[in-house]
C-alpha cells in the first residue's frame, strides 16, 4: 500500500482521533471526574493566594479557602494519588504531567508569585494540613522571599511537613540525563543482539535445520527488562528502519510494539514473554516464499497471491515441527492475517475468532510495515498510518487494541519528522500522554532549512500566558528523507 492508495477524505483528522481516544489515555487525569478534581486543586490554590492578598490569614474567607485547598488535595488522594505535584514549566501550569492551558492564563498571578520565589514544583504530601496551606500562602505573599532557599527556610521555621517545594520541575528532564543515555545505549545493544539472533534463525530455516528458540527468549526478556526500565528508550528503537535487513528489523519492531501494547493493556510477565516470542516468529513462513514474489514491484498474479497467502500456514507448520512447549507462536503465525472480522486468511475453523495475541501482532505488523520505506513503495507518514488503522478498527483490527496502540504511540509518534507552524523542522522525541497533539520535539532546522548545531528542545504544550493558546503546533508530518534525515533514532 502506498500513501496515494489512502483516500485522504476517508481518514479522520489528528484532532478527531485525539478527541476520540482522550478518555482512554494514560494521562493522570484522563477521566472527566479526575480532570475536574485536578482543576479544583489549581482553583483552590489560586483562590487561597488571592484571598490572602486581600484579607489577613485570620479572615473567615481565607480560612475557608485554606480548608478547600486541603479538601482538594484529599479528594485526589482518595483517587489513588499519594502525592500530588503542581509543576510550572516555561510559565505553563501542569498538575503531575498534565497540562492545563486555560488555567495557565487564568491563574497567572499565582504562577508568577511561585516563580518569583524560585518555586517551579510544589508537591502536596500525605500529611498536608491547613496549617501547611497557611504557611505556603504566606510565603507566596511575602515579597521579601525571592529565591528557593529563603522559601525553604521560611517553611521549615514554621514547621511545614506536608509540602515539598523545588526550583526545577520533573518536566525539564527531557531524557538528556546520564541515566537516559545509558538506557538508550542498553536498549540499542539488545536490539543489535536481536538482529543477529533473528538472522541466525532465518539462516537455519532456509537450510532446513531446526533452530534454537533460547536466544529469542533471551531477546524478549531483554526487551521487556528495558521496556519496564525506560519505555521511551525501547519504543524509540522502532524508528530504526533497516532497508537492507527489512525482515529482521521489522520482526523486532513488531515485537517491541506488541510488548508495549501488551504491557499497556495489563498482560502479566509470563503472557508478555509468550506474546513477544510470537511476535518474533509470526512471519517465519515467508522464508518459504520466493523473494522475487515477496519483493515484486507491481500487482501480483492470482497464482502469486495464493503463494504469498500460504506463508501463514507454512509458518505454523515450521513452528509445529520444532515442537515448542509454548503453542502461541504457532497460533499467531497461522492467524495473523485472519482479521478481526475473520474476512482474511486462512479461513478459521468453525468461525473461531482470532486470539488476542494474533490481533496485537497483526495491528503492530500493519503499523510498522506502513511506516517503513520499501524498494517498491514509499512509507506512509506515522500520523497517516495510525489514521488508516483507526479507519480499519472493527473490521481489520480490534477497536480497543487500535485505540491502545494510538494512545501509546501518540498522534505523532516518537521518530515522526514534523514541520511546525513557523516552518521549522523537528523530530518528535517524547509523546505527552495528556495531550497527544502536542508532543515534545527537537527542532533540527530553521524555516530556511539551516540546520542547528544543537537541536532545540520544545514542549509543544507550552502556552502563551497572554492568550492561553499554544505557542507552537505541528503543521504536518513529512518523510524523514525529505528533511534530509537518514537516522531518526539518533535524535531520540
């Protein structure tokens, strides 16, 4: 399928897709009830601050607003938040890691007074009380306090134990720290080892020999370890598109995506290991398909199409022969083209539905295949590929799993090359789960196409304090080659 094969008018816009999956997201306040409680916390903080500027702290209105602030924190704690952090990043207000654009403009005075005292992060702890709230508001109203050290000292002297304040926010940790670099290097080493393991399997199968699955099981375990340690470092590996070793890269990319979806929907570790092995071996039957048919440029004949379709049964047969204890790789190899609506191939016996693992692998297979350039077709832009999958939900793809994949990857996934509204070129390097339309990007080139010596990091959630509107937004995705980028992964 080429990009021209997809009818633009049939696809939902990024905004429509984001709106549809917002309630199923991983953002801290993805439900309407939680969002309302987070907004109440911000409102109560701002009202307390405003009232303290108008009346003495002993005034009934001030006392009432302090009680409302404590109640707002307690309300979020009842929803499972042990601590709640208000962050200010580049003048924009966040609760936890979720942006609040309207409140960033409405409560400007509170934001400015926090920053004037060097406070960018304010964490309400389990012991937060009215007396703590009173001291906090007094600190925000004291113009003699102009730095974080003085603010800390003032709160300590007054016996505050329920609030932590900091001059930096966790939102400023954009993966540049040493730990992030180590995780990225460790994940890449696992990926490279996996390529060699898959190459050995491919060689053994072509020679008609029985291959060992132990190296592949080690690969899955390694990917899982890295995924649990740093999900972004592992997901970023799927931006690696090996045109010379498409089959090998594709299998590992599908494995990573499948493990990530499986973890997102709550599969346990044993199930994830089974899913991961299945995702590595699902397309094994293609080694029995002549390469001139697999790589044919142009439409296949009826006979050639029958040969291609045989790879599902051939893969299941190969896996049956090696007598795996885990039968799921064989099942997934056989079922991965059956489709959610069972209109694919091979025809299921007795109308039996696709296994969950087969549905996950089929979805991830389609995404990675669409977003990879091949000798006979261009790649489809990541945002467009996700729109194609959303269009096919309920038909080719399981609708709930499709939403989970889009939620996990974002509307503009890691590695997507984008042009912003001011015509600069950037690459998405982190997805913001609270706002899938506004990820974090690294700006690589200015509007005239001049490359920066060092990429400029932008969080597209940042808003203009005067208007409450986002400072930057994505205009469109563009092919990496069009931007002159050979290796997107280096920027993640």
